[in-house]
C-alpha cells in the first residue's frame, strides 16, 4: 500500500458551480476538513456568474483560506468551468468536485492513493444520495435514484462491494497528464461532457476505477417538478451529443429511449393493425409488473406500504421523462446538418481505408 504522507503530490480540486448558495458552504467545509496535507491541496471554484449569494460566500472562504481561489466562468456551463480550472491547475492530480455535494474526510487521500496504487487514470467512489428536503416525495426520489430498476447498472449510484473497472464515475480524480494526452472537455456539450470524456479516455487505453470506500454525499432534487425536468434533460443529453461526437454510451442510457419509442410506435401502428395494439398492451403490462415488483421490494425494505403506489408512479415518471428527452434529442440530431456532415465524412474515411 502506498503511504499517502510520503506521496504528497500536489492536488488541484476544481468545483464548477452556479447559484449554489445553499450548498457551497457544506462542500467547502468538507474539503477544508480533508485529512490530506493542507499545503498540497489547491481549490479552484469556477463560478458561472451566480445571481444568488454564492459568490459572496466563496469570497469569504478565499479571504480565510489562501488555497481557495474564485474564478469567473462567463459561459456558465460545466465543461468550460472544467477547462478553465484544468488550465490553471497545479500539480499532478486533478479532482472534480460538485458544489451540491459533501465529501468524507478521507476522500482526497483515498482518491490519490488508489490512483497510483492501481495505476489508474481516473478514479471515483460511491455517491450516497440524500434528499435536499426530508419530505415524503424527497425520500421516494432517493429510493428511485438508488434502485437498479431506476438507474440501471450505474454502480456509483447503486453501490458496489469491490473495486472494479467501470465506464464512468461521479466527479473523478484524474492524472493531469491525461488531459495533455487526449484533450480537454468538449464545450459543445452543456451536459454529458464527463461521459464523453471518459469514453475518449477508455478508447485511448485509459483505466477508470470505482472504489466503494471513497464516499461522497450528493443532495438531489426533492420536488416533483425538478425531478421531471432533470430527468428530461438527462435523457436529452444522452442522445443529443451525437450531433457533435460519436458517443456510444452504456446500454442503461438507451433503455428508456427504446421503451418510450416502442410505446409511441406501437401506439401509432395500433391505429391501423390490431396486432400492434396487443403488443402495446403486452409491453405496458410487462413494464407495470416489473415496476410493481421493485416498488414492493423497496416498500418492504422501508417498512412503509404508503411508498408502494407513489414509487410505481415515480419510476414511471423517471423512465418516461428520460425517454421523452432522448426522443427529442434524437429528433434534433436528425435535423442537424452537422450530424449528417459527420456521417458523410466517416463514409469517405471507410471507403478510403
């Protein structure tokens, strides 16, 4: 095992944020409490011109702690914030942290240790999902977002018992040299930029690892409207990046799209042929039975059968809103000139090859 005190590499933490007045103090306090050597820890908060009290809060920390710096992000999107931070970062290791999150006191030290111990290029850990507000709906949302039925094989959300190689992690602790090798984050992608970067990393022989004892605590949205909007947005950005880059994601990102597309297609076809109406009923019925099974399982685990009907509704809301977002994303991709220009370019490359 590597002795972290002897390793003592300089670590730069990059925190993209915008309008995070409620959570930025919790995030920064958890970073200040890290057991990593303080003189080897630099914090860059890249603010997207917040309009609440976020900037004033950060400025108070910069006055008290010399290793915390505030930078402006005029474009207000995460990939720009990351790229600004990477260019300003010092040292050999870069960790992306989320302003909506608190971190266990050994988060940085374990990230750095495992990065070198396992000769990885990016490491991350388990994200414990917490509700912003401890309400009935908030607790339901937490259960939905930590269920395999809800989010598929997203191990950093659902948890894992052993260290494992994976396709992506929450946040991420990177060797700085990897950005010199494969480039920075794609600023065309207002979302999904981390997934695209990690796909690039894997395609270039990089190693991404997930460790169950690296713990962070993420405060998720706890009201129905925000839940729907965020899922639609995530679904949209699972597909829309194809307008700019070839980005084959994990199968979990496409299942809601396939489900919604099947429902829409079968619904339209059933107007002309009865057999498609039967297939529509079978598909919807199978989904409902599966939904009921997982909803009952969670209700039993929580010892609260009031959860059962609400879980059924919220699981369906998650999958349908995500899938509809993906359908809209695909439509926008198909009407994009840039997408078809890329396809023509690839065809020419194949013919020449």
